[in-house]
C-alpha cells in the first residue's frame, strides 16, 4: 500500500468541514493533517505543512479559494468543494483535479 496523501481541508462552514473530514477518514488514501476556516489560515497551513492535496471551499471570509491559490508557493493537488456550480469552469482553469458540488 502506498503512503497516505497528506491532506488539508479548508472550509469556513463548520458542518461542511466536519462532514468532509468524516468522509475522508473512511479512505486510508487520505491523512487529514490540518483544517482551516478561511483562505489566510489555509495559505499558512499549505506553506508550513506542504500537503499533497487540499479540499478547498471557494466562498470564504478573509480570502476566497481562488485568491488564496494565487498566493501559494507550494502547489498541492486541489479539489474544490462548494455549494455554487457557477465556479466550475474557473475551478478547472485553476488546474483542480475535481469539483465537488
């Protein structure tokens, strides 16, 4: 078995963050190492922990997901998680690997 992917979840909705974390714990492929509730916290965690993959909400306070991605130096794989379908095209232009609606 390969090494689990170091994973960060970034979402301002506590319920959504908790639910996604619970879902990911069912898959040994993911090792959730941190959580953030806004883009600024997410940016700091990405740069310090250098995850393999992030699950990223788009609409968040302080800094949205797209703005955060423009600032990262370490570029993990990105799965966007959002309640808004209008961001799908832009998400794939940002080289995301998936878009969970």
